[in-house]
């Protein structure tokens, strides 16, 4: 390719990245705005004004992504460093929606933090958008580092006392996992001579010793497993979730996972078939550790943290099915999990605003705010995978795709994963029903005095909307599956 052609290609690539370019400009403009706001204003006033600016940026980003979905041509960008296809745009829209949800959570619960947290939130979104398009291990790694650095600071700048400890654990495990991943990438480059996930050179991996292939795959998965809270990079999750502000944790439990799942699916399609059983084993162990660890928790944040570890294992089930149906069912489950996870954090925070969400805060409040209690009950039931909820549909689809793959390939490890996943779903009932039990069957020691702060008409509308989505997509799953099938 001539120099002129290369310049033209780079210019066309930049043109196709207008949502990301907008977000970069918006990020810099927000920084300047934070500095420009008069020092006479209180931090609360600064935060409130910047929050309004973030709303504008989030909706403009969604609008640009909608335009990109309908008008932009699909193809490789920057000489295959990035890939702009329907999957990437769909996942980017999901990331943007989690940003909107997090801003709504901040606005509704009237959180007031340092203004820098809002700027870092936009930075994490930017990294997630690039990770959705990453088609080269170099861009995968760099995008993940943008997300990671933003995430460490989001936890560390929290006003809570234990934020420093949670952020330090997050940083240490993140640094180790990134180093391990980079080491694995260097092995892959040495074995194949390419970092491009679509390169034919990756087929040369099968010419090496199986032990070398297994070690290389495990090392390369390191950073991705960390972001998904999968074994063995899960230890940071409970302490970090407990230390961080609930809206920030709600965002970090979903947005990075959305981007990482797509990056992992691209990597898995490029790796040899030996990668699937490795990831299947990690998924099964993660389900078991997450579900058993959640049984002993007395705090809603820590319970949802262990739930995240288990749910990440379920997310892997669709990917290891190694077929298009498996990917589509995995995406369905991802959308369901993202909505349910953020809804669980929001509803729990509405019951006990801006608190540490210890179980004692939920005692008897379900009878005082019935619609909120019912909504949170259905969300927890959906996370467990029971009907009539979207969670049941998601689990049914991923297990069905795994069963079909087992019947076609006859791999014993798929059957083990299927049975183990179903058994883990049964175990999870024991802790997912804890919050509903506390809401409706425990006595509220504070009596009716605590009702005024959260049993409001606006909160009831929010709870009713969540309830309608959880049940509605169970009754009409084709509203989502039809869209996913077009990817």
C-alpha cells in the first residue's frame, strides 16, 4: 500500500470513529469545565453541574451510536487494529446504556462526590468503546488498561473510609493480571508472528506442544479473567464492591464485562479448540466459588459481588459452546445480567439510600413499600434463573446451546459443565432469596418512621418499570433475540 493510500485509510478510519472522537472531545471539555467552574462554588455544586453535563454527553453518545448503527459501513479500521461491525456497535450501545443507568442512579439517590469521579466515568466508557472494536491483541491490552486505570481511581476517590483498601486490592490484582496477560501475548506473538486476531498465522499454534498451547492460552486470558471476576482473578471483587459507592460499583459490574465478553469471543474464535475446555473449566469453578461464597454474606454488596463471580461463569457458557447459537444466547444472557445487576444495586440503594447495604437495613421494608419489594424480589429471582423472569429465559437458552454442542461434538467436559451449571443454579436460590425474605418476613425495628425517605411515587414508577422489563422479556423474548440475531 502506497503512502497516499495509507493516509487515506487512516483518514477514513478516523471518520468512522466519530462517536469515540466525540467522547474524547467531551472528556477534555469536561476537564476544562471542572476547572472553569468558580472556586467559590462548593464541591456539591460543582458535582451537580457536571452531572447535568454528563447527561448531555451520554445522550449525545447514544444518538451518535444510533446513527452509526444505521449509516456507517462495516469494516476494519487502522489496518485491522480495530473492527467496526454490527457486534461492535451493538455492544457499544449497551455500554452507553450502562453509563446512562449509572448517571440516573447518581441523580436519583442524590450522591455528591468529587467532580473528578464523573470525568473518570466517561474515561471508563471510552476504554470500553475501544475494547468493543479491538481486533488486535495490542488494542485489546491498551483498551483494557484505560478501563482499569479509570476503575482504580473511581474506587480510590470514593469518600468511604475503606475505599483506599478496596482500591489497593483492585490495583494489585489488576496489575498482576495485566502483567500475566502481556506475558501471554508475548508468547502468542513469538509462536505466530502476529497479534492480529484474524491472521492466518494463528493456525500455527496447533503445531506446538499441547502443554505450551495450554500455558499460553491461560496466560493470555489473565487480564480478561480479571475484568470478568473469574477464577483465579476474583479475590478483589467482594472487598472492592463493599468499598465503592453503589452507583460506581453498579457501573463497574456491567460496562467492562460487556466489552470484555466481545473481546474474549473474538480471541476465542482465533485460538485453537483447546481454549474452549480451559475456559469451560474456569467457568464451572467460578460458578461454584461464587455461589458458595455468597451463602455466608451479611451485606448486599458483598452478596452481589459473589453473585457477579458466579454470573460471569454463566456468561462463559455461551462462548464455550463454540457456535453462532452459543454466541447469540450468550449475548442475550449478557443483556439480561447487565439490566438485572444494575437494577439490583439501584433497588437495594433505594431501600437504604447511600448506606453500606447491610442486611439489617432491609428488615420489614417490603411491606412498607410493596412495589419496590416485589420488584427487588423478581430481580433476585431472575438472577437465580427462575420463571417468570428474563433470567430464566437466559439460563434456558445458554444451557440449551451447550446441550446442542454436546450432542454435536460429544465432548464430555460440556456435559460436566452443563450438569455443574444446573446444580449451581439450584445452590444460588439459597442466597438470592435472602433479600426477599428480609423484606417481607423480618420485622423492621425502626417501624414506619423509615418509610418516608424511599416509598415515593417516583421510586414506585422506577420499580414498576424494572418489574415490567423483567417479566416482559420473559413473555416476549423475541423483542431481544430478533435484534441479536442480526449481529
